[in-house]
């Protein structure tokens, strides 16, 4: 590897010297071998991760919190009073809780690490004379970066070629407006915001394109320098965590009230104060599910990993609950509802036309004029298709490599099918200037030098190209425009093409593509609908989700595709364009109603997308928005769920969005919503499970005290039950994979709490059913079977444990009790087997007999325990059947 000179102040170095210092060819870039060697030498282009918590820190954090402190006090009191066994047992409970919390939190972190590896930002560089798309981490010093509108800059670099290049550097400099870039060297004292010849890692290209040589990677970039000075930000609570915290606060007050009441009643009865205090503390611990937020994180993380296997990357855990509540989706057309497999389909010259198959193989004329390929106009059309083009397409070892806009790639395939070599054309016609496409002009133009002349190649919207073309009579102009409208109505995307050549004595100015053009003709591109979209749209209808197409395409094209995928019903041929839309504060009631009833919008601006999202949000809807471009970023951010396209989307869109579709498929959105509903329902179920089990523990002890039937559970037994029933079944519920019924009902409002009024009623019902069965077992054992208090405690301990384990089968939401999302969840069965094994372990291991006051049991007692688990399930299922029959 050659010796490299890395500049301290790149903005002061001439570009030619940089190429020498960094041993790079501006036309070919680095070779693959040299790039690999530099990666080994200088490391990956990645910022150092913030210092992460060690395993020891995570473990120690499990010993913090009010509940832990209360248990420590309880253990201290036990040791002080000489009850060593109980003190050791309480400390053992603390240790088990801590280890469990550590394992769950560690697994959550590992899951999130796996998610991060799935989401890598690409960069385009020049390698071996070809534009290659690589991971941004593989960009190295001396690479030639190729950037265009929508890209996030992968590294610090000096520009040597720009075409109307503008960059948003607000993330780095605070400058709110995009900066116009140039290649001239900056002044010595220029701050970052005024170093116009440089690109900086993490900034966003908003317009134009350019090429630059990489001068800084990873921690040596300006962004990396800032990152080293910034302290690690404190983690803020997600909305779901806030809901769980609010729920825990309610439970704390309820538990304190019940425990205090239990303590007062016991003191009035002159029971042993220490035992009363310990039991009251145990009740408080039992009622608060310590692992609730950790299990919620696990549920979200595992759900997100499952989505990743379905080509969906959800970037924020907190987005999942909103995802499940989405009831309006604004979707683009191209690549989402269609296959984004663009090919040239129709050629319309002023006097000839043909339907063709324009892949990279030999061009086939399917219908029309077979001799069209021999015409001079056709040959000029092929030439312009290659010249006015920023894409790259080649076949290496039988594998096609495509970089750039799909339409431009299809034009290169079309030229190759017509027998032309795009590489040779570009060598014979070197580019000297470019007028980048913009939403204002709706055209793109390039200036090329060929022998002793300049050639101007232009493509764009038919009305704009025709307006700028001379030497075409008005009848032909009108006929060609009407032809473009007809092609659009047939679902084709159309572009018009034109050219002009001049000798070198008339050097074109900046407006070289604006007038005096020679019109060539139209090309229609075919993008067929995705076959899986129609059933996905039907799933949305059944799930109460309204899907709205918002596209920049022609209204007729949008309406045709909407009809083909059955987004609209037969006869529902309503399409609104940007011209039909007013700001929402100027809409009348009738206009608002018309807008809300429309499902197809075309020629819509970014500002109008924002207005439509806001209108639906004002009506109380939860809005998802798909997008792929820089202009979509505001709408992606404004929506409740921003959905970026991973294949054809820009990096800016992906950075702004909450989730990224790796396959750009609408069916993936539906799968994500379905999974979001499953994840949130899983969370609701395990919260319901935990709280009903814990409430049953409180009811058993407090009701027994109020009824003066003795003390059915000892403090250590309560704590042990809490550990057995809290962690494993709850975690199994949290990672359930399916629930078919969820997409057959309207979405849940994510603004509502996890536990609504109906859930609280259900929770109390569950707890009372288990309490009744367990207290009934206790009374039968002590009053009818003549068990002593220790044997009664023993019977109640196992009865309540088994009742809570069996209670998991009450949490299904499908109709069948025997075949549902609970019985199909293999983790439920694993959890039950493990918990039953633990209970058997307590019965057969002598050392635990002393700690948990375990006594030998008869066959009758085992029968009572079995009944305690089965009877509540039967009672609850009967109540559910009666409730369903009464509806």
C-alpha cells in the first residue's frame, strides 16, 4: 500500500494534490484490493459506540429500588430477631429476582444488538472504474464518494465535481438552510459552515449531485470529533414504559392500602407483630411485578426481530404500540403497490410506434412498426437515453448490478437490448455539465462533448419537453401530449426525450436544456402491480385500516393502478390532484368530506401531504405514511408511523422514518401492523396475567385474615410463588407469535392505557376465581381433613402455585379453548414444564422443606391441589360463554 498523506486541514488543499496525497484516481477510484488494504490499515468508517454498561453494572442495578430496600429491611429485622433461616431466604429471593432481571435485560440488549446489525446504511463509491454500493462502514480514505439528492454523506470528503449540489448541514452546523457546494478551495479561517468545498459525515444531500474524495472516516470526521466530546445521553422512557410506570404507581397505592389494612386487623386480633409486618411486606412485594418493564422490553425486541425476518426494520421500540393502532395508511404507488420492476414497454416516435420488451437481452418488437429500430430518430432516442442518465448497470459473473433510479436503469437495459454499449457511448460523449431534475422544471439535461460539437440530451415530463421543443408543429405537439395522457391512463409511466447539438463556437450557458430542443418521442415504462397487494388490502379492510394512495404520478396512472390492485371499488373513480387541495384551514365542510372520502391522490406536493396527515390526525386517526425521497421526510416525521422504502428509498427518508421496508412491499406494512397488534396484545396479556396472579395472592391472605380462618400463606411462600409465576409464564406470553383474530377487529387506540376498565374488571374476576378455589381448598383441608396450620400453609402454597400456572389458559382471545394462540405457543408449554419441575424440586429437596415449611401430603391433598388449578379455569370459561351468549 502506498504511503498516504492525510491532511490536517482538507479545506485548504487543492483537489489535484489530494489525489496525489491519497493515491487515488479520480476516474477509476480505488481498486478493490487497495480499498481492502486501507480498511485493514485505518479500520472501518464507524463512530465509536458510547461506553456501554458492563455486565456487573447491570447486575448491581437489579439491587436498587424501593421494593428491594423494603426486602433488605425485612431481612435485617429477621436476622435481628434471630430468625436466620427466614433472613437468608429473603436474601435468596433478592438474589433470584436480581439474576432473573439481569438475564432478561441482558437478553433484551443482545436482541437490540442483533437489530442494529440488520440496519446498515449504504454508500456509493467509485471502485475499479464502476459505481458500487457498499456499506458505509466500508468507505475508506481516498475513496471517491458519489452523492445525489436524498443521500446521507458517509464520510468527510473534498468535492471535485458538483452539479447544483446542495447539502443540509443543520445537524452539524445549526444552519437551517441548505448550503450550495462548490469545488473551489475555502479560506484558511473558514468555519465548518463556510467550507463549501467539503462534505461532512452525517449531513444530507437535498439537491443535485457530486463526487468527492474521502479525507476523513470514523472518529476522525467532524461528526466523530463532536461525538467524542458529547457525554452519553440519558435514556428517556418510552411511551410504553410510561404506561407501565403509571400502572405500577396505581398498584403501589392499592397494595399499600391493603397491606396496611391487613396489618391493622392483625394487630387488633393481637397476632404476632413481626409476622404481620413480614406478611404485609411480602404482600406489597407480591403485588408489584418487578420484571414487568423488562419483560415488556423482551416482548418488543423479539417482536421486532420477527419483523426483521419479514423484511421490516422497526427502529424504535416505542413505535410498536403505535404501529398496532394504525388505522390510516398513506402509501406511495411505485414499488409499494407495484413491483418496481421498470422496463421500457412502449416507444412512441412522432411517426412510428411499437410495443417492445426492453430488458437487457435482445430487443423484441411485440407489436407495432417492426422497422422502428432502423430509424434515425430511434437511434437518437437510444443515445439520449444513455447520456441523460446517472444510473449504472452491468453484469458481472452472470449477476446483474444496478445502481440508481429504476427508470434510468431500465433505459440502460433498453439501450443494451437495442445493441448499444452504454460504457462506449459515455466514453465517446464525455459529460461536461448537468442540469439536475427538479420538481419545478420537471426535466433533466446533460451537456456532452463529441468530436467538434456539443450534444445536449434532455428527458422529462411530456408537457415540459414539448413546450421547449422547436421544429414541431402544433398538431403534432397536441397529438403527442394526448398520446402521453393515453399511455398514462393505461398505467404506463411516460417520459419525453429531446436533444440539441451545436458547434463549439456556441458554448451553451446554464440554461442549455431550456429551449431550442429537437423533439424525439415518448417512452412508456411498465411497472405491474404486486400480486400480493390485493389480499393485503383486503386484510386492511377487515382490520379497519383505510389505505390511501398518494403519488406524484399522473392521475390517470394512479387511478389505473388503484383499480388493478382493488384499492378502490368498481365505479369509485374519484381522484384528486394537488390543484384540487386547499390548506386545511380553508376547507369547507363539504370539501373536507370529499377529501376524507377520496382514496387516490396524484400530483401532490410535500406540503399537501403534511396537510392531509394533519387533517386525519385532527379527526383522531393514527396515520402511517410511506415515503422514499428527501421531500417525503417532513411527512414521515409528521405521521404517527413513518415508513421508509429500503430498496429505492433515500437515506434521509430511512433516517427520518420509524420503520424501514427492506423489500418496499405493501404486504410487509400489513404484516408489520399485524405483528404490532400481536406484540401489544402480548404485553396486555402478560400484564393481565401478572396482576391477576399477584392480586389473587393479596386476596388469599387478606380475605383469610378478615374471615378469621387463619394464615393460609407464609411470607416466604408468597415470595416464592411470585417468582415462580411471574417470570416464565409471563415471558412466554410476551413472545407469542400469532393471534389471527387481531386482524379481524378495529385497531386499538394507542393513547388508551394498557389496562382499560374492561381489563380491570376481568382482572378482578380472574383473581377472585383463583382466590375462591384456593381458600376453599384451605378451608376443606383445615376444617374437614383436620390439617394443622403448617399443613394448611403447605396445601395453600401448592394450590395457589398450580392455580396461577393453569390460569395462563384463560388468556386466549380466540373462540376455541383447546386450539388458540395460547395452546399453539410452545413457550407456554416450556414455561409450565419448568415451573412444575421447580415445584416438584421444592417438595423433594429436604433443605427447602425448612425454608418453605414444606410438609408431606396425601393423595387427597394432591387431588385438592389439582382441583384448585382446574376449577378456576372452568369457572372463568363458563363466565365467558355466558357473556358471549348474552351479547
